[in-house]
C-alpha cells in the first residue's frame, strides 16, 4: 500500500494507485512429477495520477505503508495482524525529490477545493515573509517510542507546525470576481507561473479560488434567504461526529444563523447499531431534516474499552454487510435526506505501528472502508442515499490532527468540511 503527496504551491495526495499487471509463465510440478506451465499475474507498475491547479515545482513524497495489499478480496477481507512497515523506513523517495508540473490533466470533478501555500502564514514569529521558500511537506507520524516524549527526535516527527503555511480555498462555481488566482505577494516561482496564467486559464477554463471566509458568507447568505422553517442536522456516529456537530454549531453561532439551523449528535459506534429501533428512537423521533452518517472509526480499532474489547476489528466483508443492513433499515422506514460522509483518515500514531497493532485506523484500512461505502451508494437500491466525499479537504492534510485522530471543531479543516457538507445537503452541491 503506497501513499503519495505533492507539496508546493498547492497540495495533492493519492492513496488510490492504478495497478498494471504483467502475465508471467510459471513452471509447476504436476501429478506424477510432470512439469506444467501456468500463467499468473503480477503487478508490473503502479501509476499515480496527480491533480494540481497550477503548474510549478512540487516536492514528491511516497510512503510504503504496507508491503502487501489489503482489500475486500484480499485474505478474505481480514486485516487483523497486518503490520505497518517500520516508522523510520516508510519514505521510499529522496528527501529532495521533486517534479516540475508543466501541463495539467482536467480537474477531478469530485474535487471542490485545494490547500494552498501562503507566504503570510509561513513565518513562525508572526511576521509575514513574502519571499519565503516553499518547503517540502513531509508526513507527520508518531514512532512507538515517542508517546509523551519531549526530544528533538520525537518533536521533529510529531510537530504540526509543518502544516501552518497551507490555507484552504474552495473552487468558485460562480462567475463573479471575488475569488483569487494568485495573490499579490508573488515569489519568483509564482511570478513565472503568472506569465502563462492567461493561456492556462482559457485552456482549462479554470475556476477562481474562494477563501473559506468568502465561502462562509456566500453559503450563509443563501441559507438565510432560502430557509422557511428551522433545520435540524443530525450527525450519526461517535467522537468524529461529535467534533463535527460542535464545528457546525460554532459556525451557526459565529454566522448568526443559530436561530434557523442547529446540529445534533446521535451517538453510535458501529453500523450494526443503526437498526430499526435506533432509527425510530432517534432519527425519526427528532424529526431530522438531514441525517449525516459516518461510522467507521470504532470498526477499525482494537478497542481496550471493556464493553467492546471482545469485538475484533471488523473485516471488510463484515463492514460491508453491516453498512448495507443499516442502509436497508433506513430505506425500510422511509427515512429521507440521508447522506453518508467519508470516514476521516487518521495519522500514523504509535498504536498503529505496534505489531500486532493496537489500532488499525490507518489509511490502508480506512480507504477500503470508504470505497465500500461509496460503492454501496451507487447501487440502484440505495439511489436515494448519497455519499459525501470530503477527501479533497481531509486527504492532503490527513496526518495533521493534533491527537492523531480528531480535527478540532475550531480548526480550519473542520470549518471547511462543515461548509462543504452544509452546502451539499441543503443546496445539492456535490
């Protein structure tokens, strides 16, 4: 399992690599000692298709998280006892590896924004540095020996300061001019990029970038002008949904819309728990206008909680069955306005590096969970349940959560995700 990230003027990441197979002829001993020829397939190469909104120089980092693959049809979908590679041997690219992006492929239609390097945020003393040099963004991780340890070795690996220069921008779907393309405080590299921006703009029909503040003003203005009765947003899940509920309610208070919309948490840890009784007693009982479900963190953990310690990490086939049963129960009770949010990716914390692991919430597992959820929503029987993919926000900063698990409700990631989800569930943007 490989993980890749480009860092430079913008961030781009990838956990889904294209695999190209090669047929190999293998000689095997058959019955009676006879040699027979068989053809087997082996991975010949893996391809990463990156997506950047601007040409320029980008640093490349590729991690080898697992030597072997995991998946729905690999080892019967069981990933328990699959161990991560050693934390100090993950990076398979040189520290200064880079590429120069000259021509870009069409933007991924699922992408609604980018993390952009801002010189004004790159200084650590509070003074903007307009000529700051863009540095490579190396993956943040926590070696087994670094829990609660204050040392140069550990601090270099667990510090979140590396993410400070990046700010999130939404792609602007309107034709007005309140967005930006390139800020006025250009570095030499950005000035070179600007020289061919006009041609690039026409060729790609590029959309401008909209700051999170401007996006909030636009969404909240639309919310006030279209809302006729109070909206109840119900978030179904555990701690990640709790943090999201807090982020939404903070957004509503700050934007003075708390009188017309409110977010509620419906606490549940496993998909199997969202059965008919739960739906009647919670989603239907509270008359949820929209229901946003994200249940997957506990499913991938090896919990030491006494109540759940007997439950092993849920295999991929079992996870699929639990989610499907949950979705069927929602349909059977005619619950409308249901959306399944992508499961947040977690950084590589110390418990995930142990072997056997004490926690399996790492990208190689959670990416398969998300693929399962997305594929279920594409089935005809569940066409009324949509998948909200927030990977374009979470993915490039997947390793940035301070506690190696949650994104703070007051943080930029949670705010951007809340705005995207709000716009999606209320106004149909996806």
